[in-house]
């Protein structure tokens, strides 16, 4: 966030003082580790032939223990990579039946300081044991990334000791590299919020805690089984967050990025990911505290999206999941104090509902999702056929994309879940309330103007902070005074605060609902510089980036202080300069 100033130009090139900040700049370009147009092959060769028994034993007794192996990919050989098994149910289920397709965690920096694989220190390779499509985590990640910082996902083929284990899901680690990419910092408190309990039936294994953010007391050891600290410090900060949630909720915006959390909650519900905080099972998220003091909720393990295997608790009645209450947890007695806090706050609840509408309208186009899936299926067809360790057949690989499998635990289809969930949400009595309409946001003579109808209250939300947070409110008016030209014409105006560079969005409410402009605020927002006064239209973030080239036409990945040309699949080209 702090590392660069994004200056946007369009073709034809127009100097612009106002732009929309684009968080998608932080995701990889084609050709990177998480390129979705290729399926790489990774080879792991352990030095110790007894590696499996060693890693199985350490999984239960010392989960962070690693042993060295050689990793090869793209003709590059990496020596002494630290390897361990990962997962919980996805490890236990195949291991219990002697299936070698267990998930892997690779740390290239563990034994050899500074060693990286395509710029990354770690690889997280999941076996998609409960996903016949192999694509639920990928498909969900494509939606999450539109609204909050999220891990990137693609597919790889894995060989171990020369034996093909099958197709794996490669998911970006939530670590210092991740926070450096999205927040331009890496040393803040970080917690993996996932209970320590084992899925496997092991005698003497302590019961795992539930990371539900309930107050357990001042003793930090009471939280060890629910939250895994991934930073060098932070227990005091986490307890401060939990204490405010439970006892001083009026201060929540002083320690939590509330809007990012509302976006996370909204995406969880829209994609039917019930394996997270405001779903059915409370786990699978990270908390990271930025230097501005605000915790961010980061999603993790999206494999149960679109009604994954957790459907088992109610597979006999699919409507229980398709019609899962998007406001579940607002009742304090349920024991989700953060959900109850946010969804019982009138403004936050309206903002959350606005986010639900945006995600439903923007990201549930099955034709777009199906196209991406079909491209990956074509790339991985042979890899799936030759994967003799997968628990599902090739037929399921294709059919479960469209349709549910109700045998066993039950597995919702990606498309069928989207169709059913979308229909339910659009007809929900609260989501279907009519919000204001905001259009024609302009700046003239340092006055922000916007056409707004069906509204009782219009605000300019602005910030100058490096973290794109802590937005303050200014009332916009249609009274013909304080910068407004004509009273009652539906054009709301306010003088922009006197800053050289400012970030802002418009928030409008009526008695029933809220609307934002841009709709993805606060994750996206307008940027204005007083150096120039020309207006530019918003960036379309739904386009697919084809390539990035320099002024000579050569493909590049990234560079500071030079013109770069971003070429999209709709024929548009943007020139960007990242000023360091």
C-alpha cells in the first residue's frame, strides 16, 4: 500500500487528477508462479528413503519439523528444501487408508537462507481430497481477490521420488511475503486462526480450540489451542482486539479494519464458504495487524466454497445450505461476538448488505466462471486421468462443476450452488431492499459532486492515510449552499478537504439500504491530486490482463519509474507509471 503511487493514464492518454485505486495491481502477471494458463510439474526427491514414516510421525508429534529434499521444476534444481506434510482432514483421510496423496508444505528458505522458488519462499500444495473438481478453491479465490487481499491459487502436477502422485492445488502462503505485497510491511502481529485439534482419531491428542474471538481471560495460554501466532510477538494485541470486541465494541474501528472484515464476511456468504468465521465451522482465517493498529481478516483454505464436503452435516436437505442465513451470527447467543457486533450496528449492517449486493451482481456470472474452469480443465485433463490416487473419478471431475453429488458427505456443484445461492440472496427481504443510486461523480473547482436519488443522507468518505483506511465523513448537501449550486436538483456537493493527494468514496443511505461509489469501496476508492483537475472514468477491474509490455513492446513483469502498458482482453490498453 505504501510502496508506490499509482498514476493511471488511458488510451488515448489523458492526464488525470482523479482515478480509481486498483488493488489488483498486487496480483501476479501472466508467467508468474500462479499463472493460470499453465500447469507446472514439480518433482520432490527426498534424501532419506524413510521420509514418509519420518514425516507422518512428526505430523503428530512435532508438526513444524521438516526434512531436506531436492525440488525440481522448469529445469531448475533447488537443493535442501525443507519439507513437511500439512493439512488436517486432507492429511488424515488419505493417510489412514495408505493413499500417498497427502498435502505438502515446502519451505525453500528453511535450510538455505534466501532460496526462493519463482520469487516465493514457500509452496502450499493441497491434494483437493474433498473436491472432485479440483477447482473450488481456485474459483473462490477469483472472487475473493476482487474485494479483499487474498491468496493466489493455481494447479500443479506433483511427482515424489519419481512417482506421479497426481494433480495438486497450489495456494499462496499467508506469510511475510504476502503482507509485504499487500500492505508493504511484514513485521506486524499475525495469527492463523484454526483450532489445534486433529481430525484423525489419535489417543491423547488435546482437543482443539475454536477461534471464535470470545473472551477467555487475561492468560494468553488460554488461547494457544485456538490461535497460532505466526509472528515474533502479538499476544497482547490479539487479546486487546478480543477484549474490545466483547466489552468495548464502541472502539472496534480503532483496532479492526471494519470494512475489510465486512467484505470478508460478505464473500464468505455469497460463495457458500461455510468453513470460516461467519459460516458453520469457525476456523480458516488469518488476522494481521498493520502498523496503523488495525487488524485485517485474511481468508484461508477456500476448498469448501460452493458447498464443499462440509455439506455432510445436512446433505439430506440441500436448501439448508443454499438458503443459509447471510446474517447468521447476529444473534449474540450463537457465540460469534464479532459477527454480532458488526451486524447489529445499523451502519455496518447496511454496508455489509451493500457489499452482498455488489458481489452478487458482479461476481456470480456463471458464463465467466465456467469459461475459466473449462480452460483449466482442458489444461489438466490428462493430469487428472493419470492421477490414480484421487478419491473421485474423472466423470466427477467434470460433472461436479455443474451438478451436486449427494452421496457420501455430499458435494455441491459449483454452478448449481451459484444458481441456487444467487436466487435465494436476490430474493432475501433485506438484500432486495432498494438502495440509493449514485452516478456522475465529478470534481470541479475542488468541489466533489454526485448525482444521487432515493437518498436521505450522502457522505463524502475521505482519507489521506497510507493504509487506505480510517476514512472520515463529510456531509454532502443539495441545499444550494456550501459549494452546492442548485438546491433540490439531486446533485449533492461538498468542498474537498485541502490536501494535495486524497482518497475518497461516496456513501449514501436511505431508511432501508446503502450504496457506495465506487461500489467496491473501501477496497477501491477514488484518488485525487490537486496538481491537475481533469476527470477520468473508473477502471474496469473485470477485464482479464493479457500482458504487460514496455515502450519497446517487450513483455515485462514489473518496473518502477518507467511507462508500462497493460493490455487487456477487451482491447483496452492502460499506461501506468509506478513511482517509487
